[in-house]
């Protein structure tokens, strides 16, 4: 599904396939991100997948699924809305089969020259399950963006416990915590967890919510562009700007 309500077409060779996996009803910012993805003329939205809420609500995935059905109906868009895993992986070697994981596998293994992106707006369960069920996905190269995947159930601690962060830092061999930044949209879990572990934190507040928790992140950002300025060096920012301008000119 590609939004065509624009006065300009995007050339086929510039299109990308996108699967959005989201715990839609868990936080206020996810619906904005989903709408942005569905309205992008460059995206071929092959499906949206409902994700679980972790340990917060055993019915979270079903609530996300219903929210996605309602959202796509309001937008009058025809896009597959699929069930994701209802809970996290029981351990690092056992997948949780779901419609969402099947879609990721099918698209990853498809002979299609267009790049495939999986937008994860919540837990990594469906992507991890796809990897476990079809290890050949690793040949696609997406794993080069991940140095490790850490599952709270396996470690025995969940955010905001410092134990989860300590495990990841130790496993990755990171000793200089001044070079680490916890980026998250949940003040009580992500930001409090980072503070408990003694690392800098960045609250992703795309929905411009009021912070009533008393938890103070070091940074607050309201867009990806603001996040770039936090995590990138000046020369990297300039390179991003050059690439973006080139892509706009090519389009």
C-alpha cells in the first residue's frame, strides 16, 4: 500500500518496502509515527504489525491490533493489519510464531530489488522470532546494525532496573559510560533505567507530552532531526545534510 494523494510520483526504483511493528496503544507517540509512515509516498507499506506491551498488559498486542484496525479505517487505507507475538521470547533461542514474523520472513526472502525496512516502535519480538525461524535473513545484512539483543526475561531484570543495563554494558565490553546514551520514549522505564545505571539519557517526546514524573532526562528531543544533533558530530551532521539535499534533488 502506497499513499498516492500527492501531485508527484515517486519513481519505482526509489521506493522502499516498509513493515511497521508497533505497540500502538502503549504510548501516545506511536500513532503519529504510524500515520507518518502510511502517508509517505516513498513507502510501500506491505503491512502493519501489532506488538505486545511487555509485562504491562497481557492483552496489549490485541489492543494494538484493534487500534491499528481503527486507525487504518479512519484513514480509509487498505493495508494488512497483522497480529504480532502476544508476549516476549521465553528465551534467546525460542521464537514466538506470529503473523508479523511470517510477514517479515516472507518479505526478507522475496526476490525484490527494493530495500526492506522494519520499523520497530516497540519490542523486538517479531523481528527476533523471524531471525530464529529463518536464519538466512541474516544474509540480508540487517544484523550489522545490531551489536546485541538483550531480553529482560532471560537476564532476570527489566527496565528501570540497572541490572539490565549493567548486563548489556558488560557484554559489549563498554567501560566508558560517558560515551553511552539511553534513548527512549518511556520516562518511568527507559529514562529512569538509564539514570539508575549512571548513563546519560534522552527522552524522545514526539507527542510533546508534559513531564509530570519528576524524572529529569539530560536531553529531550521532539524530532529525529533534534536527535541527530545530540548523537552526531558536526561533520556527521553536515554529511547527513548533504545526503538529504542530494536525495531531494534526485527525487
